[in-house]
C-alpha cells in the first residue's frame, strides 16, 4: 500500500480593508470570511494547514509572505489580490518570480482565479468576493488539491434534474448558479435559483443546497430545461 504525506498548505487573505471577525467594523472595512472557510475546507481534505492571516495591500509584505511560504509548503492559497486593480499585487509577484499557469477563466462567479508555480510550491489565487472564492475553491482548487494529494476520484458526481427558473447568460462562459433543490414525484429533482446574482452575498450559500452548472454553449435556460447539479455534499460539505 502506498501512502503520501499530508499536503502542506499556507493560507492568507489580502487587502487593507479586510479585518478579522470580532474586531470593530470601522467604515470601509469588511470581515474576512474567506480565510476561515478555506481553513475548514482544507482541513476536511486532510491537509496540514497554516493560517498566515491577513496581509495588507503592500507588495513588499506580500512578497515576504509568499516567499517564506514557498520554502516550507507544497501549496499556497490566497484570497484576493489576483484581479486587475492597482492594489492586486499577488498576481504580479507570481508573474515576476515564478510561472503563472492560468489567470482569468471564462467562469461566473470567479473569473479572476489563478494557478501558478513558485520554486517548490504551487500557488492558487482565489477571488476576494465570498461566493466567488467558495465556488472557485470547490470547482477548481479542490480537484487540484486532491490530485496533489494522490487521490484518484477528484471530481464531484453530477445529478440531473430540471430548472425551475428562467435565466439568460453570456455565451462561451460557464456559470455556476446557487440553487435550492426539491424532489418531485413526477419531475424528479427540481432546482430553484437564488434570486440575486451578487458574488458577495454570503447568505446565498446558506440558502443553497448546491450548484447548477450552466455550460459555455448555453445562452438561455428556460423553466423545465434539463441541467446538471452538484450538491454540496459531493464536495464533502
């Protein structure tokens, strides 16, 4: 029987506006929910996780945090800092010192997601918005982590059901829609979409039972259309 050591993972969030829960929520500040979500998800995958905390939008501090982690970890996961803003320094550092394997995928939510390599460690950069961070972790980061850990079955099992909503989307972009599921005696699984679209609405994940995947070629989804559904239980949560 072959075994592997647990994957060693460092996690940190970026942003001058981000603070830990429990601190006073001053004007212009937001609580860091992503980091704690990621720490728990990684623990359930059997990883050895180190919480680096919150790194301000300072390229020197970000470089120091990433550089020190690459010497001790197999994987670095960040939340924020990989979009196109002036203060999104993480992506720039990866491009400068390592190899950026991909960045900005045609998905919603979570377009500014990145995968890179730095010396002996891989890097996954997740968006800062909570829903986008969660969706990209489950659909992109999780299979990568399972593969690096030596797992064979790295993808969740889809279920087939009917949409109980009408929806228009851009072509050539995959979308993941938050849904509530009910089981109908004649129609089988039926999925009700969360009403709002925002990638920062954390309560939508509490509402949802899972994600409906809308493929790139789809433009309009009509009530009664057959869709693929991934319950959160298939992701181990």
